[in-house]
C-alpha cells in the first residue's frame, strides 16, 4: 500500500493572508509552516497544496511560481480530498473527535483561548472579570492562590463563564471560527 499525503492549505496557513487580492497575489510565506513543510519533504513525506485556488485554472501558474520562489519543489496542487489524504493543515479547520460530531478537547481549548483573547482585545468585559477569568484558568492549572470568601464567589461566576464558553464551543463550533471569511 502506498503512503498517504498531507494536505497543506495556502492562504492563511502556508502564506500570509489578509483578504483576496486576485489570483496573482499570494502573501509571503509563513516561516513556521514553510519550515514544517520543508522538513516533511526532506523526510520523504508526500505534501500537496490543498487550496480553493486550485479550482481557478488561471491561478495555478502563480502558485507554482510562489512555490519555486520559496524553495519548495513542484508540489501537486489540488482542492480535492481522496482516501490517501492522512492530514489536513488548514486555518479554517475545526477538528472533531472521530464518530462523535464533537470538537476534540484540544480544539475546544484552542477555541476558548482564542475567544478569551478576543474578549480581552475588545475589552468587552471589565478588567475585574478578566482577572477572575484568568484566576479560574490558573486554578484549572492547579496553581491558584488561596481565595477569601468574596473572591471565591466571584470566581464561581468566572468558572460559570468558562463553562458557558465550553458549551458554546461544543454546540456551535462554526461560531468560533475566524470572522473574516470572504
Ligand atoms: Mg486558509
């Protein structure tokens, strides 16, 4: 049996993406992902560029040039899955636990951290609530300090918030995705 292949998305995964600017524009390579792909190739793994751009014939030569400019071989470019695709690396994927329909624990954690960061950035919550949310995360990590009674009550609220985030992540994984889909 021949070995499988790893699908790597282009925009937002292997190449920096900040909005569609036509088939001729592909953003600069993202170093961490580029190095990972190079390592896979030198390990003899089969990598394919998995991108919706593959549906636009005129886009293909631009992708081929981009690969060459970034020191990558002439990788296959496709937008089609087949039975030999063993992994897909993509900034829009939400990973689910096989046969359950539920996001994986790792996925839920990532979604919660992402949401928490958004909450902090947008300052949707008061500084105080943020502090107690942080405290609840520290407690989960087993390193929280002793709390007096009133702090304990407030921390319960924060833990409830975390529970709600978890519940939302389980029910509506799509809601937790990037908002800037074209
Ligand atoms: Mg993408």
